[in-house]
C-alpha cells in the first residue's frame, strides 16, 4: 500500500469507504425492515463517527500542520477557524442551490420539475456523502496510510447504517427492494470523487494542507448538524439516537488513537 501515490490511496480508500453504503443496504433485499428507532440509533452512530473524525482526524492535524508555517501563534488557529467556516458554508451553499428532496421535510432548493423524484433523492444524498469522501482523500493525501486509514474505516463504518437508512426510506416511498438497494449503493460512489479531489489538492500543494483538513471537517460538521441529528430526533427516538452517537464517537476515537 505504501508504494501507491497519495492520490491513488485517497481514491481507493474513499472507494472502499463508499462501498460500505451498498453493504449496509443489503438487508433490505432479504429481511424484515428495521424499526424506525433502530434506524435512528444507526444514524446517531454515523453522526458520532463523523463528529469524532472531524476533530481528532481533521481539525487537530490541521492545527499541527499549520503551526510550523507561522511564528505567530494565533495564525494556525485563525486558518483552521476560517477553513471550518468555509467548509460549512460550501455545503450550505450546495444545499441551497442544488434542487434536492429530503425524506421527511420534502423538496428544498430551486424548482426542478423536469428531474425525476429519484434523482432529487440522489442529489440530496450526494450533498451529504461528498464531504465524507473529501475528508478521506485529504487524510490519505496528507498522512499516507497512517493518516487516511482511521478516517476510511470510520467513514466506512458510518456509511453502512446510512446506506440502510437510505434504502429503507426509499422502500417507504414505494420503490422495489432491488431498486432501493441499487440507489443506496449508487450514492456511495460519489465518495471516491471527493477522495480523488481531496488527495489531489493536498498532494499538489503542501501549504494547502491545514486549509484542506479543516475545510473537510467543516463540511462534515454541517452535515451532522443540519441533516443527521435533526433526522434522528424527528420521531421521538432521541435517547437511542444519542446512545448511538456516543458509541460511534468513542469507537472512532479509539480507532484514531490505535491506528493513527
């Protein structure tokens, strides 16, 4: 693995993480649909993984990367703070400008009557998954296998329940089982695109490393706050969702310390 370039590592790592979306959705092909509370707990787990990854695998390494570049102790913190806000703002802009539809709250963004409803779902999920691939790519681009592996494992772990939640939601909208699984699997394929972009930017310009790490963290934090947590609390299962978040957070923290 170490012989591969950072860009190749970023692409392959984010592809592997994204593929677990399809794995997580497999139960809809065979078994009984999980209950709403189980799905909310699984999404809470995903939020916990992403929250820990944002801080321990992205923000702290961004600060470490920025410190040697400046004598002024305030500059590294300023760069990371600005980059986090830029990452959050970028996803917020995508959320505002791209036509998409949420499973519970309905259509958002500009009107797009010509788009089929299934593509509105795919666009919404793309908004959510792209920052995850970006984060994995930045991790591999900045730190090789050691820097990217904890992120790839953590994002992959949270992609599995996310894939299941997407497929089950599509079933609820009347899609056949195979098609629901196929769409859920397809959404994971946007992650290697983000991974390739993130690793490529970092590999081409080392001074961009702290900016890229913190930008990816900000993008993930926006998704956690704006999408995942509100979704898990909407049906009254916030206690299970919070338990899932706690489990996901400590597992990701453990993986980051152990593998990093």
